[in-house]
């Protein structure tokens, strides 16, 4: 649970209980500290209990969080707090504008990176658009056992939810054959098929599960097609998406200016892509 999520959830709790939960806010700033993570998980369970009107369970879980916090009374700034500008999980989108009107077919690549409960997803398009986002899995993560597959699909959803997505024909390249199978299945209208173990429970922000939204979007966006590209074979767009997803995952743990670095990386890859004449997937 993040501090902003706790703020939104406090109205679900009785005032006295909300005050007790609010006092634990300082433990929600990082997933790198095991003690802080346990406090955050207990608070998240308390919020879920309150959402289902089980205030007695919510009170017990807040008490558990307080007990855990008492065992860790002085969070270390270098471990337990993230910089105030840390946007690691909020996602970054951008565009290198010099490629906007370059001509040629519109092609995009998506990719995901997963390591030690941290994921990065990303996309890059031949018109200069790009995006990257990090994600940390906690005990309530809905992903299920197919983590790599589902994060590959989340990367496609991140691309297709780009507010600047137009109606021009676009080919999306994915290096996961499993992800491609679901995308093609959804494109035929079979939107009920989802990876095994993927949870459909209500999300904390009241939104529908990402893959449910993606399946419906794939079924309706008839101008978008999907192709397989072999990963780590030098395909420029795939390599760019791979590098961006790894950058998003690392950004969860390391403070650096990923916005400028991502833009420069995309510009360099696209310069070579357009110079090479937009090679086809292989």
C-alpha cells in the first residue's frame, strides 16, 4: 500500500481507527524494507476488510500493523523512504517529436522485465511515442503464477491506453508467444479467456482488472494487429522496449532521471530504425 492509497481509503474507517492508521503512514514509503512492507500489508488488509464492512477485522489488522511498527520505530531514511519526486509506479509517457511525421507504417513494440518481485513494462512506437512503468508485487498482487506472461500483456495494455493512440493502422510486436496467443484470441472476440490464476477481484481503486480492460480493447481496436518478434536478436524496436522495461524495473530501486534517459534511448534506437528502413519482424 502506498501513502496516496491510504489517504483515499481512510474514509472507510471510523475516525478513531483512521487516526491510528494515519499515524503509520511513514512506514508506507518503501518496499525495500521488510519491516515497512509488513506494516503496509497489514494496513492494506485492514482497508480491504473495511471495504467489505468488516470493521472488527479492520480494527484487528490496524492493531497488528501498530504492533509491527512498534518493532521498527525508527525507519532508516536511506532504506525506508523514497525521494519525494519518486514516480516509479505512476508511469511515464513521452514522445520524440522529430519522428512524429516521418512517414511509413506505424509499428510499436512492447516488453516486460521481471526480477525479485519487481516488474517493468514499456512500449516504443516508430512515431516516437514511448512509455515505461514499474510495478512491485506484494502479498495481494493479483498476477498469479504466470507473472512474466501477464506483465507482457500489461505492457500491451499500457500502449493501447496511450491517450495519443490514433486510428491509423498499427502493428504491435511482442516477443512472447503466450501473450500473442491471448491477443489473437481476444481479437476474435473471445474476451473471457484469461491466463490461469489471474485474479478478477475488485481492485483497490475501483477499476476493473487490467487484462479484462485489455481484452475488450483488443477486440474493438480493429486497426491494430499483432505479430511475434524474436527477443534479443537485435530487432531495434524490440531491443528499445526491452531496455525501457529494464529501466522501469531498476527505477523502483535506484534513483535516477529515467525520463531524460528514456527519451535519449528512444531517439537513438529510432534514428537507427528509420535509417535501416524499418526492418520486418524475424
